C-alpha cells in the first residue's frame, strides 16, 4: 500500500532506509527539525542543519523516488536556552521559502518549563506571521498529559492559530481527545518500545475514529523503525479493517493536511518521473 510518513528524521538514517521505505510503498516523507542528541552551541549550527534539510536531504530521498518535505524550528529541548532560540528564529526566514518547507515544527514542550512555553508561543507567532502550518511535539511519558494540556491552551489563547493547519504529534490514549476535540490534527508515533506500538495505534483508531489522525515512525538516531507505518498497515489488515480505511490514515490524511502548505507539490505515483538510478553526475555522491 502506498503511504506517506509524516514524521521521520531521515538525517539520522542511511540511504538504504529510503530504499527500503520506497519498496514498501513510501511516496513522500516530512522531516521536522529536531534535537541532534547534543545541544548546538550557536545559531550557525542550526543554519547548517537547515541547509541540510532543504538541500541534500531532498536530493538523497529522490534517489529512491521519495518526495522529501521538511519543517523548521528550534526544538523544545534546546528552547530552554531563550537567547539562542531567538537567534535561531531570526535565521528561519532565510529558509522559509525553500521549495520543500511545509511549516514550523516540531515545536512544543519537553519538560513543560516556563522558558519552553515562552519560545513555543514565539514560534507559533512566527508561523502565523509567515502563514505557515505548525507541527507540534508533545512531551514524553509522565509529562505528556500536562504538556499537551498546556500546548492546547496556548494554541487556543492565540486566536490567529488555525486548528486545521496545526498537527499535535505523539498523542497517546490519554491525550488524543485533548487534541482532536478542539479541531487540531493529531498523529501517533510508532516506536518499538516507548510511545505507541502499531497495536496500540490500531486500538486508538478503533476507539476514536480515523478523522484528522495519522501515524508516523518518527525514525531517528534512537531505537526506532522507519518501516513502522507498514507494520501498522499489517496490524489493521490483521484485524479485518478495509484497505480504504487504512489508506485514509496512512495516505489521504497526511495528503489533506500537507496540502494546506503552499510548497506541498505532491506528485501522485502515476505521474512520478522514473527514479534516478544510477545517481546522476551533477548530484552529490558519497565520497568513499
Ligand atoms: Zn521528531
């Protein structure tokens, strides 16, 4: 089945992962800006990162015929540093018109601190001023309900925010209603150990329906699986759900949400150009 992975950090993955995802039916991915595993020391570190997300990464995805989109921000963890965050926010407009940028993300909360909340609100303001969609990270485990509640309250307090252009990610059983009831989009992250498993995600779909919800692998540098979306497809089929319902969650819904971003120029499979293999000379190739 064709699918779109709406949240995967391909910068942390090898080219073989793109290839495997393509073979399983992946047509497009979106890659939010995130924490690198260490706190970057300067806004220039982020500038280089944004260059990577808007330059080389779409090129590398194209080698496997996958369309690559991205989101820009300073992540919740590094947002604790308010002065650095404001410097990074001043860099983002340099990249906002790059052809694969869908919006501002993944902004959010990590430990639900005052500094994180300040920078979250300022990045929401940045998104609104530039007419961008928003992709939101919610905290892990015990901080999740409180953090999601804080995020929803801050979004509702800013009357300029359009819920239909805002995606609240990493929802679980106890937070999915918070996000959906106010008209936001939401997504479940399929992780091997923490967050949702494919079975838990299928349970949530059965309880809360398939409107304004999607699933992603959030594949990154930690234990994660870039083929988690196909695993969810298998779980749904095993339970007897029709392919039309599964396709809505893994393909139609991300398409509908992303289509609100002016740079989303999705090419359906029957219009895709032949995949570029071998790698053409003019594109960067690995130096061995
Ligand atoms: Zn992420």
